[in-house]
């Protein structure tokens, strides 16, 4: 595809999410610098937080990540099917899941209870190979993971399965509850608990490859939590884990996604004109309205109605009235006498790095009363992903697909 044709196709899109893979690679390098003594896992669950799993996984590895993390078995298996061979942890299992497929694909499977260990070992016996297992401890989050009271029984069962050759315990890990709240007392308590649980497992004869508890905020602010491996999710994509710990720029990170749309209609309306469902916005005087063809079906949060910020024609505006399923309106202002400020096809930028004065994902999170994670992750499949600065590895399967005209979106 020629550069000119590529530009034409981009201009023709109703909306697009540009994914800057050079920024993602730079983010991984910056995160490695925050934890220089640890390996780095790039978490690519949920379609890489809405950014596109395969391009982002490859870019993260190119940037220096040595592990990848996925929540669902289907996510992990898709990475292997795409030809990605890097160490890969998958942690959200339910009974009857594709354990054997994961074992055969060399995926590290997380185990939080005896039932999961039994299923992993059975899958290993059926596959005729050793399962790579990581034991997860609940050090205080109160979610997944074995509780301290159940830890000795799980460790003993895992040691027995190791002796049989069914499993190899490759990791011991846990997850923070409040690492995005600096100084929260649970942080120190969880660290102490995790150290004790790891020490117990090692006393019982376990020799894991990695011990890990640090997520994105802990990677950035808690060096004592880094251990052998840090798991970075949202920070890989240049979104701050929390306003309380700082902006992306404070940590040398850059937002990877820029979401924009082409204005679909501009029209003049008089003062007192109601806008969108419920007429929660009424124009103050003669003005121009611009129609932005994105809505909650695309992942734009309806809770940000009347507050969501948008950059149009160099002006920072807010959503006028309710966000609908496919569209919302901005009040462009009165414009020049006899004319309009801008016309159809003008670019409306919902969020990006902020270089041009455009809003950020954090701005939308504040408007919607949520977190930046949700803003980027919820952008739906109706919005094409356009990848910038993509590097291809000759040995990966996707090159074979591209020869047949397939292209990742």
C-alpha cells in the first residue's frame, strides 16, 4: 500500500484509533529503567487494553519486555497461534478450561486452588509433558489467589505434582489492592505477607524462576516490590495508573492511543434550540452544531454526557447534551458572519497524548467518573485501529498472512 493511498484511507474513516507503536516501545524501555533489576511482563489482556493485542505484543517484546501476560486462556492461545513464543502467563481459569491446549502451547498457567492444580496436572499427563504452573497467593487483595490459610496445602500438593513430573512451579505471585494509593497501609502489609508466603514455599523445596507482585503503579513507585519480575499493564500504553501518583510524563511515558473522528454534519441553529435526547443542553444563542459520529456503541461513556472534552478546529469543546449510541454533538460557536467555523470532515479529537491541546484519556475518565483504564479498553471494534511505526519480524506467522493480503486491525 502506498503512503498516499494509506493517507486517503485514513481520511475516509468515520473514526479511528491511531496506535503509536513507537511510543509503546519507548514506554516499555522507560518502565524497564524504573525496575532495572527485574524482568518485565507486558500485560496484553483485553485486546491489549483496547489497543490491539498482536501489534502491541510484538512492539512490547521489541521494546524489551521478556514476558507477556493474558487474563483468559483464549487470549494466551491466540498469541501462541500467531507465532509468539515469549514466556506467557495466563491467570483467569475456570473448571473445564482448555488446560491441555495451554500445557501443549507452553503457557504458564496460574493456580489459585487445589482444583486448578488437579486440572493442570491431569492435562499434563494427557499431553505427555510437564505443565508450567505459577502459584498465586492472596496476600490481601481478597480476589483470586490462595489464602494464607490454604497456602501450605497448595504448596504441598504442588510439590507432590512436581515430584511426579506432572508440573513445574515456575512462579510465585500475588497482586496489590492499593498500589495506586501511595502510603496506603495495605501495601506494606501485602509485601510482608507475600515475602512470608514465598519464604514458606521455598522452605518446602520450591525453586521458582520468578517471584512477582508489582503491577504498573508499584513498578513506578515501589522499588521494594520489584522482585524478579514486574507486571506492567496500563503503563505500557502510556496511561497513568492513577492521578495520585502522577501524569504519564512524570514517569517518561507517552499515551499510545489517539481517538478521533470526522465531523459528519455542521449546521446553524438559533438560540434556545435543544440538543440531543432529553434536551439537557439548550443553545444560548445563534450557533453552529457539529455532529461527531461516535457514541456509546463505540465505547464513548454515556456518563460523560455534557462533560466529555473534544478538540475541534483547535478549540477545546465539551459534549453538548447526551451521548447517543452512535453520535454526539458539540457546540462549535457562532462562527463568522454568513459562514461557519469549519465544515464537514473536520477532525474531532477525543483524546490523545495532549501535544496539540487535545484531551487525554485521563480527562475523559474524570468526566465520566471512572479510570483511564476503562476509557481506552472500552473503545470498541467498530473503531478501526490504525498502527503507526509498526515493525515486522520476518520469522513470525503474521508475515505469511500478510502475503495473502490479510492486515491486522
